[in-house]
């Protein structure tokens, strides 16, 4: 912080301004503050990026505090105290709390200092002590005080801005957790909380999307925040909410107007995957997401969130290479997996001898069966496995022998596919 007056190693007390000038400025104090405020309101340019200007009385108070600071330091030949600077810096705090730029406030103080300088010269003109040395001393006080004010305003603004953002972040997190945990009583009260932090809530409801960033075969440790930054670059619907609920997980609440519109959440995931591929596909990064069902109203969000988590976990085991897993797609597996005893009996009955570890080439046979069921033909299965079709045909004959059934029957294929999937979930 700049000093109010220049000092040398041998002189520790700053030179004082002439008492006559200080008295003259004290008498003109109120008029000067109003004059400075008028100049600030007239000359400072405010636009959409800087927000509306502070109220006129707040500007007058700030100008008066600046004059108080200047007169006190000049009268006592000392630096400004923190309390004096705090009063001057109030405009910076107001600007920070409205999430606007600090630059107009700094411009305001520069303009106010120029007006004050003109007033001081006018008050001092013709005085017998108005020597060139005296004028330089006054200039030193004015511009040193301006340096102090600018530094304090900036520091106070940054501190208040950080506090404001932290409060907003905490309020957003509380609102988000209230929605996904359904621990609120009144939707109206929740809407009021959302309006207080400028977040619109869509009353018709949301679909929950649970996302993770996959690096190779593992979830990215900091993928939640990374995905949040990617979403910020996309055009999303009004009312979309998102939060990194833990370092690796991003939860998105996608607003839905009608049940028929639920597929738009899947389209959003596709756009997010495209961005991930563009930005970090060369590093092996990709997206994995689970989408819950649509349940109307704000109270339906928690159910959709639970379903999105279930879809994510089931999909990760069933189709690890897929990007998106919808809850409706895994309902049969989840229903059966809820009774592990019955599910295990079904798997053992359907796969039979194929589960015996003593069966030769068991892993290769299971891989071939899964590829054949997924692709639907010997040719496509051989292509996916990168094998000759005769090798696949030989393995299918071995499977028919072990399973004792016709692999071409739709009911057999359905049971086998379901058994293979349940085996991954158990």
C-alpha cells in the first residue's frame, strides 16, 4: 500500500499540509462530497457487464468517507487506518455482492479524486502559502491517498466476492441435495430458496443423470469437476442443475416438460460424450452415464436419482463399453437381482455344465456364446471376435452339447442372455 507522504530514512514523520488549507477543505466538505458524487454518477459508464450503479446516497457516503480519510491523514500526517479504508471500500463490497465488475468502482474513485483535486486547487488558489513546493505536497497526498483507496477497494472487493461465491456455492449444494434426497416439505419454500440464489426450478420435473469420466478402464479421480466444466460449455435447457456430488461423479438434473420429452436427456448425454471425445479422446477418456426415469414434480427427482444410480451400476457391469444406460432397459435384471437366491438358481439351471470350471476352454466358450447372442449371426460373431467362422461354428456345436438346447430358439436365446447378464450382477 502506498504511503500517504514520501519519507526518507532520516525523517519518520510526514510533512503536514498547511492548516489553512485543511480548514478550508473541512468547511467545503459536504459540497465537495456532493460534487464528487455528481461527477461519478454522470461520468462512470455502467453497462450490462458491470450492472446497475450503486444508489446515489451510497456514492455520496463513499465520497464523504474518502474526504474524511484525506483530511484525517493530512491533518495528522499519518497513513490511513483500516477502519477509514473500510468505509471508503464499501462500494467495492456492494459491487461484489451483486456479482459485478470492480472496474467501475475504481473508475469512480479516479473521477472523484480528480474532482477533489480541482476543488483543492480552487480553495488554495491565491493563498500566500500556495508555493510550488506546497502544491507538490498536496498532489503527493491526493495521489497517495488514491493509491491507498484503489488497493483497499480491490482487496475488499476480492474478499467479498469470494465470500459471496462461497455462500452461493453452499446454497446451491444445499438446494441440490434437498432435491435428490427429497428432504423438503414444501415445493413453494424450495422455489423461494432457488430464487434467492437466482436458480429457476422447473415445476414439471426432472430426469436425473449420473455421469463419470472413464479413463481407460478406471473412473477418473477428478472426473466430476472436469465434466462440470464441459457441461458449462454446452447449451443446456433453462433450469438445468448440476453438481459434482463427489470428486469422480457429476449429477445432472435435466428439466422435462412431458414424459414424451424424457429422451432429450439421452441426447444431452450424447452431446456431452462428443465433447469429451473432442477434448480428451486421445487420452482414452470417455463418458459413462446412467439415466433415471421421469417422475413428475420436484418430489419425483429423488426417485429418478436413485434409478440413475441403479442404471449406472447395472450398466457398468452388463455393458461396460456402452456410454449410456437407461433405467428402463435394466429393469428386468434389477427385478431378478433383488432376489439373489432365485437369480442364482436361474443362472445355474440355464447355463448348467458351462459353469463348471473343469470344462475345457470354458472362458472361450462363454465369450463366443455372448458374442453370438449379441450379434445374432455366426458371421458377425466371428468378426467381433476376430476368428474364422469355422472356429465359431465348432464352439457353437460344443455349446449345444453342454447346454442341451437349440440355440436358434428365441426363448432359449432370451434365457441364455438373461442368465449371462445376471451372472455379472450377482
